[in-house]
């Protein structure tokens, strides 16, 4: 295959306007990054205009193989999602590259490549970003056993020593090493000169002033934590975890003592003035309630800001990441930014902040409070926007290989990343925890017809289901019956659509009769007191099914049942209306 000169000449423009490529240049179709397994060979660069291309067409891994590793010589879409418009069946399996960045990939190695499909040039994949070697499997698989992030205030001297050891090992590595402290800090923001391709593509990535703020910093912290543990382990300290600094606790308004005692180079957590205010390093300067207040942000119910700051907890719903987006979320400004500004020194400037080790404890606190906001309920939920869920951000794992995560892979710290905070709420005995609720404002009619009630499953609900410590029940609230009908209901959770329903159906919850729920006469002829009549069904055994389905709602289906004929077929039911039921809930009790 040879590329036409015309397409080469327009390519510079296409790169510059890549985000709008499909609109402005219908011949170039944006594509997800490719994830390819070697061997892939590229031709020698030609001159004017210089380009290379893969000489052997790569094969697409089988459809849907985004979740799997490509075989030698194969590529998959790195988003692991369904194939979209960017794929062209039959073509598009040569990478054509005008930057000469693409290199041959030996067998056994994997690369990630940003591309756009060019139907004008035999559907070749125009390279616009060569990320280089990445490591399978994708990092989304939790690589750590379940762990708890503790408060710095609760660490033992041995744990502090282990934390210091890990940071010191990272600080001893040269900046060019992706697992070094300087490289990692620079991924957030940096003033250091860039000397390697990895530095050029990976530094200055922090996401601010948009709804990627929370998700990017969670991913960043997650890999920093992994690198830190491996570093500490290499120095003989096992089980190091990154703690959080709860600066909302008035007893912790000062910089945690391990960060300034001892105040010398034996302590890698110590940063000398003027990179930290001297009073902070002396324990005589404090944050205060006004600085750390998060009440305004916590009052927000929306994550997204909808165009302007001041409207949402999490930030503007920008369709593509930019280091500094268009509108910040309320929480990012207050308390996140306030704490940065009040601390000053390195922490007071984006490009230097991650060079002060307290940064990572500050952000663990931010991460913890993100969970807290979701747990507050009342409709608070993470974005469901496709860009937020599917945009990939690249990091490095403890082996120094490029890996990435998407927003959808990090919303549930317990279920997806294997960690919780030491004070994430756990159930109190005897107390009922409402995990999820139906959205119905009106009562649902109880008739001789099947009824479906949808219970919304937020990430917080999923978190609570995974972290459950007691039994989980389906609760039907506020059952009101005027007249018990000649039928009862079979209840199913998410029943298969194509199957005759019965007690053997996966998702069968139990039967529900209104027989005893009619206001009947109490002893002495008094009318029954009408309270909130509820029915609870233990669905603990179905929680796995609910989580596996990974849907954003649970469908509760009520099917009326009564007498059957000789063959077990349902006889027609009397068209009686029995009454109404109120909201349904999933509860832990
Ligand atoms: Cu990216 Cu606290 O900053």
C-alpha cells in the first residue's frame, strides 16, 4: 500500500483538528486507541513527506475481543467497548504514520497506538499518538488484595516507617524511570524539563475544572499507591498503604507530624521552607473550619455543573479531557483548592503540588469524601455520560508499564479497586440501611396484570451491596388493600424475558398475598390502625445476580397467580383491583 500525497498534505491540519475530524474532514474517522500485540513490522521512513507504515497488515482480534488480549500480530480497540463507526470491516489494518513515531513491535510486546481511520487511503489507521509499550493484562483487574485506607492519625510508628521507606525508594530512582517519585509527581504537573518520549506523553496530565477531576485523581492515586507498595516491599516493608489526611477533623488542622518531624533529610516526607511555610513545618500553623468546609458542595445533588461553576459537586461535563477544563465543580474549589492555597509552598501551585508528599494524603481525603458524597444519597450519583465513563487515562503500574483505566472502571472502590476507607459506613446491628429505592412517585396499582417496579442502582447502592454485612431484603412499602383479590403475586428480580416464569426461574423472590393485609376488624371490633404495612423478602442469595448483571436498575416484576387447570396453566384471573403499593426498596437489616 502507498499513501497518496494529497492525503499527506492535509494530515497536519487533520492532526490539529482531530477532535472535530469527523465533522470537518469526513474522510477521517476518529477511533479509539488500538492495543496491539507484536510482531508488527514497520517500513523504513521515506522522505518528503516522511512516513512509515506497518508492512504486514495486522489482524483484528475476534469481535468483542476488546476484553481479551490480542494474539500475536493482532489488534483490538483499547476501549474494550462495542465496535463503533470507526471500524471498517475488511480494511483498516495497516497503520500509516507521518510522524515516524511508530516502531516495529517485537513478538511478545504490546503497544498502544492512537489512530484515526482514513477511508480515503484504503482505510489505513493514521497514527496520531504512539504511546509505546503497555503491559497486559489491563490494569482494571484489581492487582491488590482488598485493603483499607487508614487515617494518618491512626498509623503506628512502624507503618510510618514503611511509608517513608516506600517514598524514599521512589525518590532514589532517576526521574526518567516511570516509577520514580519525580516521574509520578510530574504526571500530575511539572516544571522539570522533559527528556524522554514517556515524559512528553505522560506528564502534566492532571484533570481540573471538569468532571474528570475526581476520576483522574482517583486513578492517579491508585497507581501511586501500587508503586509505593512495591517500592516499600523492595525495601523489606510489606503491607504499606497510602493513608488519608482528614483535615476536616479539628484535631488534625496541623500538618501531620510525620511530615515535619524529624525536619531533616532522613525524613522523605519533610519538605523544607520555603517549599512549605515554616510555620507549617513547625506545627504552629493550622487550617481552619472555613478553609476545609465542604457543606456547600455536599448540598449539591448534581455531579455535573451544566455549563457553569456553582451548580454541581463534580465539575463540568466536558466531552474530552483537557488538563484545565471549562468549569470546576463546587467541591474542587472548596475545600480542595482552598487547602492547596492555604498550605502554600509547593502545594499551592498545580505544577509543583505533587512534589510535596502530603499531596497524596490530601487527595486520599478528597477521594474519601467523594465516596461520602455518594453515600449521602438523595439522588447523588456519578456521571453516566459516555465520555466520563469511557475516556481512557494512561498511568504506569509498579512494573513501570503503561496501563490505563476508564471512569467506568473506578467508580466502585470496593468492587473494582479493592479498597475502602477505614470509616466508610458499615451496618449497625439492628439498624435498617436503605440501599436503593424505586423512583415511583405514584403508588403502583395492584391488579390482575403483571406490574414492573424499577429500583435505581446507583454506584453507592452497588458499593453497599458489595460491602453488605447482613442480609439484604426487598421491601414493599405502604401496602393498601381495600379488598383482597382472588389471586396472589409471584415476585421476580430481573427475570429472563424469554422464559416461562416459575419458582425455578433465576430471580424468583417469593410469593406475595394480600390476604392478611386488608384492614380487618381487631379484637373488640376496633378498626385496624392503618400504618405503613410493609412486606420484606430476603433476597441475599440474589445479590450476586444483581451485581453480575451490572445494570443501573433492578426490575421487580410482580406476576398475578391463582388457580390453574389440569396442565398447570393459569386460569383467567378475576379482573379485580386489590389496592396499591408504595415505593420498593432494597434494605440491609
Ligand atoms: Cu490535581 Cu489537588 O490537584
